[in-house]
């Protein structure tokens, strides 16, 4: 099963609040979990990524939490800002060299931060 | 260092026609992946090219085909266009088949009438 399920579909958060986006996967061979950010009219850009040997990774206001046993991972945006308004995609892939090592994307979460 | 560039940015075709989309990979990258992004959806993997050979294909029919050239640029060809082919087509480059960061272009918006 190659699917990555993402929720919620859309999210509205007050400026300064915490934005939380969740993803779940089926394929236990996945071992790389990136999050991409996409602004209107642009291609997705890598925001932050995690491998399953750690349970959390933090970069500035962005944190990935990873639960290997539950096959779930989430993105937390602390102190959310209007400039964070974008569509966020979780993704997953297997190790390079595997024929199925393509990156699989979730359906996306449209985040809007209220000023 | 130049980023990923795609052309054309927008195009309109009619059902049954054929289209070719082009992608120049980021300098130093030898792998190109193509994705289809329908409105309001996540990118769907079409196929990947690594050193001029196809290296994995998603659930797309054979009328979706591609090429990678010695300079690692790439083309996506779609024959017998259908209305459902209307989407943003994204090209992403990476080094050695990826699993690291994918660098996306801004896409080619295809409308099929």
C-alpha cells in the first residue's frame, strides 16, 4: 500500500497559534518523511524532513513528530504567521535503489493564518 | 546555480491532441521526476528518469511517455489527450534518484478542452 493519508483538508489558525497537520501511512518500508510547502503559482519546496530513527525534529518554528508504531507523523507550526499561509504536503518514500523509491505525496492541507 | 525550469508555463489543447512538456534540471542533478497535480490535490508520481533511463513509473497509462537527454533535461509527452489530463505538471530534479530533497519547477499548466 503506497498511500499517504493527510488531514485536515483545510485549516484556519489565528496568528500566533499552533498549526497541526497529520499524516498516516501504510507501507512499513517507508523510511523518509518530508513535508513540502507550496504557495499559489509555485512548485512545492521542501520544508523539513525526518527519518524513523528519531521521534522528533525541529527547525525553527517547524517541528515534525514521528510515531513509528502508529505509522503516523505530524507537522507542528509554532507561532503561526500570515506568511505561513500555503498548502502543505506530507510525503513518504523508501530507500534509494528500491524500484519504488519515488516520493508519494498526501493530498495536501490548505492552511490559512488569520492576521 | 540555476533552478528547475519548465516550459511552457501554460498551454491549451483539445481532446485527442498531443503535448510535449519540457524541463531543465537543476545544475548537478541527474534525476528528473514528473508529477501531475490536479486542482486541490497532491502531486501524483508519473515517472522518474535517472541517467537517461526510466527508473520507476506510477499508475499512468502508456500514452504518458518521457525522455531524458544526456544533459539530464527531460520531456514529458502525452498522446491522445483527455479532459482529465487537465492539470499542473511538475518536474522535479534531484541527485542520484533522490530520497533527499526534490527541487520542483513552477510547473506547466495544461488545459484540455
